[in-house]
C-alpha cells in the first residue's frame, strides 16, 4: 500500500473543509484529484505532507502513520511542488533546486558534487539549465513552476505530491511536465499524487499506459473514485461542473488508443441563493 487516508477531518478556524474522508492508493502509479475551485484539494495535499494537521482521522504512508514520522523522514519520502511559491530571497535557480537535497544534509553541510550533479540533471529534465544562475525572483510563473518540479526531483523521494503542476505553463512546457511525470512513474517507479483542473491530463496518463486512479472531490467529499473513464465521464462533468462534455475515443482498433474529453457548453445550474436562475449559456 502506498497511501491510506482514513476518516480524515480538517477545518480552518472551525470552518470544516472535509470530514471523514477516506482514500486508498494501493499500487504505485498516479493518483489524480479533481474538483471545483475551493473544494479542498490543496488542503488535503497539505495534510498528506504534514504541513496541516488533521482534526481527526489518520494518514498512513505505507504501514507508517504520518503522526509517527519526523519531518526529515517525511521529506525523504514525499516531495512537494506547491501551487504558489513565495519568492523571498534572490537565490539562484540552481541554489533553489539544491534546497531539495536539504533532507539529506547536516545542518551546516554544503551540497556535495553529487548533489550538484543531481540538480543539473533535474534542471535538464524540465528544460531549465539555461536559467541555473538566474535569480529565482526574476522568473515568470511558469518558469518558477518548472524549478519547483526540479527541486522535487532532486529530493529523490518515492512519492511526489504536485498541486496543479501545469498551472501557468505554455503548451510545450505543459507537455514536458506530463512527460516527466510519465517517466518518473514508468522508469523510476515513483508515485505521483496530484491535483489538476484538466481531465485530459488523466486521459494523457491513461493513454501513456501509466497506472492511474482518479478521485472527484466536491465540497470536501469524494463523489467518485476509479479509472479516468469511470470518473471523468459526461454525467459527472455535468453534475459536478455544470458542463456538457463529450468523451471521444479514437484509434480503438490500433495499438494506440486515445481518450479525450471535449467541453461543449455550460449547462444551467440551480443558483446557490435558492432560485433556479442558471448561468449564461454559450450556444
Ligand atoms: N489558510 C486558510 N484559512 C482559511 N480558509 C482557507 C485557507 N486556505 C483555504 N481555505 C478555504 O478552504 C477551502 C478549500 O480550499 P483549497 O485551497 O483546499 O481548495 P482547492 O480545491 O485546492 O481550490 P483550487 O482548485 O481553487 O486551488 C476553500 O473554501 C478556501 O477558501
């Protein structure tokens, strides 16, 4: 077992985000969290890292309870790429990536040659070597995102948690990240737990032959869990997002089959203030 979340409950200042949440990741691969803005995905991911503490319930990494893991042990097991990273000091990109090695260094120890070689390798994987000596504070949102991914790679953990890893990325860099994730899972045997707003990311992984499990979260609860095709279907897109979508499969009778979800139009939804006003429809 990779991860088990049992009866997890969390509130911010007495406002509940989720209650009695359960999830299990049995096998190595990808676990993809979907759900509307504000449903609790980032909060759950931060609980998995121990950055936030559950009010009740348990999280187990393998057989070990997160409550019994020291911060360094968590850092050697689970790396993290946050959705937003506060840039405080003008460290160079290379220095920021090397921070991913902190879990393996003593308090006053400098990075070794091996650490540096790993950092260069990670920058190469995300196509960012040319920025190695640039102050991190001068990077764009998308470039910073790639540096955070490189930092997670050098942390050399069996699990990487990624909060919307392709936010801010252009068409090419989005694919670099998706391909990197596929390689991490297939070639290095790592597991990825990630949130994304794009159903086609899950289908991309499925199409690439990566073991993938998907969970749909709504208002702090899981409304569906299973394969991308089972969870990210037209009915769930309608019920969860109020979006009419169409799932297409092509190449079914060849070795290369692809599935994609095409968003077609908005559907009227009961308004949250009681009336059935619906939203403006694009026809
Ligand atoms: N530090 C905080 N203090 C109080 N409430 C918070 C805090 N962070 C998040 N929330 C609230 O908790 C709820 C869940 O937020 P969270 O960021 O986990 O959602 P999310 O599903 O990741 O959203 P998004 O898709 O927009 O990133 C939201 O209602 C949010 O306003």
